C-alpha cells in the first residue's frame, strides 16, 4: 500500500513538473512588452539634447530644479504691520477659525 502511494505521488509530481516546464517555452506571451533600446548616445550627445530641451522649456521641475523666488520688498512699514496686527486682535479677527466645525 505504501509503495503504491509513493508511486502515485511520484507520477503526480513528474506530470506537474512537465506541465510547468511548458510555460518556459517562448510562445509570444511576453507581458509586459520589453522594449528594446536603440543605439546608445555618447555623453556629448546627451548633454546637447539636455541643453536643447532646457532652452525649449521642456524640462520638468522638481525639488532640485525648481526656481527659487527672490524676496520682494514689502510696501508696508514694520509699524504699519504691528498696528494692523493689534487692530485684528482687538476686533477679534485673530480668534476666528477658518474651519466651520472647529
């Protein structure tokens, strides 16, 4: 009885390995499609393309390339800002919440 169970298990394993090995054959089922790269560029060509894209404004902005804004001069004096703040405190505007539920 034990030998027959071992034989059945061995046959089942052999058949399952044969079934999974059939998936290794190249049958056109290649997802995702692997795109082949064209001819590689030299460093000078890459730098030239980068300069051209920068001149055309096609480069994306991120944290490293985002332009920083220069500080603009205020049209109000420090005393005017302080008096506006004290008026807002007196009128209760400083205590107002911007959220309706808060």
